[in-house]
């Protein structure tokens, strides 16, 4: 092989190497740059999820504490009832003129205590309902819709007159369970509890869409805002 031939081959080989470098180097650089750009967003998302998880754990602890407080109040109420019943039975056996007066006094005191206990239990129930409502909202953010539905149902059982809880239940039954009957029931209850709601027209329109068996895609085209599930 002549020197001239070898020089030609070396020149061709060098040109091919340069071509490969110019073709693939920018792509590799762009890929590395894209991964670097994604890293902060991924870290931020993981941080937000961790924050929501911590908030969920805190809410669950508060709910547990309220349950214990409610159970304690219930036990105290039962104890007072038993004491009142025993005292009343003792009074009934007494043969004195003052028995009726004492019995009336005890009855009034018992009624007063029972009223106070009912008030305390109702207040504890409202606090627990609010915690379950907040827990449901957290689950929705995490897209744990079954858990969100359970939390909202628990909140509704403790405080059925909470408009927001009924609204959330209506949306969850509509979009996650496709249960039109329950969706309409909870949305109508929301409007009844919140007659001056700012989104009243939207909710009424949604109820009509559900009643007319309108599909989810058609409902989205109507530009109704699903602020809870978005």
C-alpha cells in the first residue's frame, strides 16, 4: 500500500470521527441538561408529598385524641346516669314528706348535668368532624380518593350540616364512584345548607347534567370548575 493511499484512508477516518462527534455530542449535552432541569421539580414534588404526609399523620393523631375524649365523656355520662338512678331508687324507699322535694332537686341537677355533657359531646363532635374534613381534603390532594371519601363520610356522620363536606361528597360520588343518585343527593343538600353559595348556578347546572345522564367528557366541556378534584 502506497503512502498516498494510507494518507487518504487516515483523512477519511478522521472526518468520520469528527462527524460522529458533531452529531451526537449536542444530543448528549441536551439530555444531561434536561435531567438537571427535572431534578429541582422532582425534589419539590417529593417535599410537598412529605409535607402532606406529615400533615395527615398529625390530623390522625388529633382525631385519635378526640375519640378518646369523646369516649371519656360517654363513660362519665353513663356513670352519672347510674348514680342518679341509684340515688332515685334510694329516695323512693324513704317514707318522709321531703322525699318529693329531694327527688325533684336531684332530677333537676341530673338534667342540668346531662345537658352540659350533651353540649360537651356536641362540641367535641364538631371538632372531630372538622379534622376529618381536613383529612379528606389532604387525601384528595394526594389523589387517595377512596380514603378521602371515607374521611368525608365520617365527618358528615359527626356533623351532617357542614355544607362543604356535602359538596365534596357530591363531587367524589360523581367523579370517582359514578354514583349519580348519591352525587345529586349530596349536592342538593349542599345548596340547601348554603343557599347563598357563590357557585350555586354551577352546582345547579351540574345536577341537571347528572340527571340528564351527561357524560363526564361533556361535563368538562361545559367549563364547570371541579376545584376539589383538580
